[in-house]
């Protein structure tokens, strides 16, 4: 299973990638880490003429890097730090396939070191670190600190592969440093997914503009709540379906769904202007809820491995804050919009001008995504 916390990258620069493997073998926990040297500016690795790494003088600084990597990951067992590990290291000239799997990454440490005169560009190279933690309990509940490696000008993405006896759990994270429990209890799961849902709500412009569409028409509160209920049904249904789909999320499908979300937002905005029968408004609310729920489902599936065995708990913790916060925003937006209707501004013009905001946003989003 895979969890992804996506970070935007520029069109010309991919994020730096830190790869971590964890595997317990008896009482020993082996951790393999690949860190681009571009993220190790504070280590002051020695260089020689031409700007290449001076491998003949690098053992001391690289040993310090290995220790810093262990401190950065800050592995804990049931909230207690693991003892200092035995560490080894190696330098890789440029990204290769060695860290595509645990077996090849482990074998990489059995290879001879690079000759001292090898030209190693620090902008392309990586430092591979092997950490061996002894006396780790078989019933341990490990947690790891992620996103501790930073770069000033580029995003950094961290891939953590937790290899268990039955399955491999993969976390792909970025953003602010945080601690991730690799075997969470439900008490840990609830706040993680509640925050994930609210973060997705704050980032979902189309979702917020749909709520504005519901608040714009001067209709009765009962009808506004019925339209919101129709949206909520579609949203939850799509979210549940997304949670049941096996395999990692497909980014190309997400982009396609976003195009349809933009189109649905345009229609909802036009409904405010054309004033169709309320049955059509509820139908469109369901359609938008289904599409919007798929986009939220993508974010939920990215974080699903963080739930461990608590899938239902994580789904409720993710969806409930989103729906309650959305209802709260709708109830706040209606009286705010009503202030405009109580002014001297013509009601019809107010509806058209306000509805133009989601219509423009939906059209702009569709064209932007279509261009990609």
C-alpha cells in the first residue's frame, strides 16, 4: 500500500528524493537510506579541484552524515528512542536503480567503494547509509520522523518503505517535518485523518466555490440544506468507492476528474442565473458531490496506509470534519451574501456577478488542465 502527501514541483525541476527502507530481521532492524548530497550542505563534504568530492578525505564527514541521518529519522519504539545504531556509508556518483528495492539497496553496500580519484559531482551524487539497530522487540511499534531533509530552492520528497513479513507499506511524504507511526492505534489515526481531510478542504477551490454557489441564490434555507444534503450523499458515496479501489491512485485519472469538476462547477454557477427547477439543482449537486468526492478520495487513498488496520475509523475521521466544516461555511456564507441583497445593488445583477466567480474559476481550471 502507498501513501502520498503530494507537494507541487516546478515545471522544470523535480523534487529531490530521499529513499528509506526499514526491515526487521529477528531482533535487528536494518534501515537503508539514500540522501542526495545536495541536501547535505551543512555536512561540508570536502571537495577538490573542479568542484568534485574529495573521496580521499571524505570518510570522517561521511561518518558524521550517517550519524546525522540517524538523528534526523529519530526512530522510536513505543515512544522511546532506539539506541544508537551501527552505521556504514557509501557514495553513489549519480542516481541509479540500486534503491529500487530493498535487496538491491542492501547489496549496494557489499560493492567496493569508489576509487579516490573518481570525479563525483556533489550536485548529482548521493550518500547511501546503512543503519543497524540491535535488540529491537518483535512487538515493537515503530515511528519515524519524516520530511526532515530540506532544500532552499527545490521541494524534497521522502519515500519510506516499511517491509513487513506479509506486505510492504510505502509512504511518500513531503512538506513540514512530522512523526509517522508505522503501526498506529485508532487514537493516533483519528487526528491524522481529520487533519488530512481539513487540509484537503482548504486546498479544494472548487469545493469552496460550490458552497458559494449554494449560498448565492436567495432561496429558502430548507432548499439550501436539501441541495447540500444531495451533495453530501454523492460526496460520501464517491469517497467510499475510492477507498475500496485497490492499488495506488492514478494521477492521470485525477487530472481527468478535475476537468469534470470544473465543468460541473460551471453548470452549477449557470443554474444560479438560469433558475431551473429545484429537482435539477439537486441532481447537479449529487453529480458535483460524486466528482468532488473522487478528488477527496484520491487524497484519502494517499494517506490510507497511515491508518494501519483502522480503515473504517480513518474514513469517518476524514469525511466527518469535511462535511461539518462545509455545512458551517455554507451557513456562514448565506447571511454574508444576504448583506448584498439588502443593499441597493439590484438582486439580479448580484446573482450574475457572484455566479461569475465560480463559472470563471471552473472554465479557467478546465483550460489549464486540458493544456497539460
